[in-house]
């Protein structure tokens, strides 16, 4: 996949520059140690024009991520959101994935950086895991331990864990991996949150050992709005195996159904699941078609 061409511009430290001429310092902690923070937002082409979904929440989280690792953060949400819209316009993008990245300056020490750079880039990207129902496995890789990492922050180095788990899943013929937490509960997927449906109720892991997905929060809101029971509880492997259906949520993947976990194939047709209704409602929400009827 090509993320940029010779015309692509990115926003880097206050100005728009060509992506292929933006230099990077090879002596920075972000490259060597994964000491950086990032976000992933989506812009949708709606009947109100191009609209970035929940931009404030994403930039709030970026600030918190940086603060959690002591990476200086000197930008405000309003400016960054304005720059995102400008970035889309400059690159002729109406619907796109937007990637903000905060990375350190020159420093090889294992102590917090005193300066930081900010980049915004955007590219066209379909749903990250495609549109087909997923086959997932329970990974042998666990999620990082909350006592050794700020797991509620989107820190670059942490994603090695995601790369290991999803690469291993794909090598074994699956599409994505579910990871256990340090207590053996099913926490989430490598870069999405997990929901299961059982007896017309929706369950998802509580926040303690998972990444606090903005889409997860949106799904919880949708459930409440549509009158579905939504319960936050620790999920055992057995809970996941014996569910009626399940789905993943994330900005990049959006809402995507799961048809199989390890050797277990869910019996309920995805189209008849609560997840499918939530998926339709989510689509309407991001496209600002809020007055459209959702068929339950
Ligand atoms: N878990 C992890 C580890 C993530 O990186 C992400 C974001 N890609 C998610 C869950 C989903 O978060 P959000 O809904 O905010 O995109």
C-alpha cells in the first residue's frame, strides 16, 4: 500500500510540507525505543461535507498519551482540528484516515525528552480489517501488563505487542488476534475492542486492562440509546466461545462482525445479531445520518 506520492503534503511542526521531503532525525528516541504517541481518526464524506468523527476525543487522548510518558505536548485541540481539515483539503481527500504522531527530538538517553515534534498525515483507507466477517484466534501473546505500561495510552512502542499477535494470527490462517490480559481474561483484539452477544445482551471487558477505545464508548452509547443491555464484565475464554455472536470496534476497523474464534463458529447469523444493528447505527452516526431509521 502506498501512503503518499510526490504530491502528498503532511503537516509537520507548524507547516505543510511534502511528505517525501520531510526529513527525520535518526538519533531520536521514537525511532530507537518507540517513545512516541499517536492517534488514528477518520474523516467521512457526509451530506454536511467532510466531517472528522469525534476529533476532540482523539486529540484529548493524544495529549493524555503524551503526558503519561512525559513527552512535551504544546498544541491545542482547536488548532490541530483546523489543521486536519486543511490537510484533507490540500490533499483532495474527502474521506480519509488521519494519523497524528508526536515524536521526540534528538536524544539517545532513556529519560523523558525535552522537545517533541508533531506530524499530521492522511490517506484513503478502507475498513482496516476489510468488510468480511472475521476469523480470530486467542493469541498466545498477552496484552502488556498495566503495571509495566500505561495501557490506556496510545504509545508507539506498545504496538510491537499488536504486531506480534496479529502477524501470528495471520500466519495461522486467521484475520486478527484476541489477547488475554495478565489474569487470563479475554481483553481485546490487537487494535480493536471486543464485544460479545449472549442471550440478547451485549458484554465487553471493563476498562482496567484494555485500551479505552473511542469507538467502544460510541458502541456503549448506541446500546443505551437503542435499549440493548450493555454489561461491562471480565470475559473468560469460555464466555467468548459460548457467545451467540461477537464483533470488534475501532476507528480504523469500524464495527466488524466475527464469525469464528479458534475452532468455534458462531451459530447466529451476523445479519440477525445485535452487532449488525449496532454496525448500521454506527455507520449512520459517522455519516451524520442521525435521523435515518435503524432497522432493529
Ligand atoms: N485497542 C487498541 C490497542 C488500539 O490501538 C485501538 C485504536 N486503533 C483500539 C483498541 C480502538 O480504539 P478507537 O476506537 O479509539 O479507535
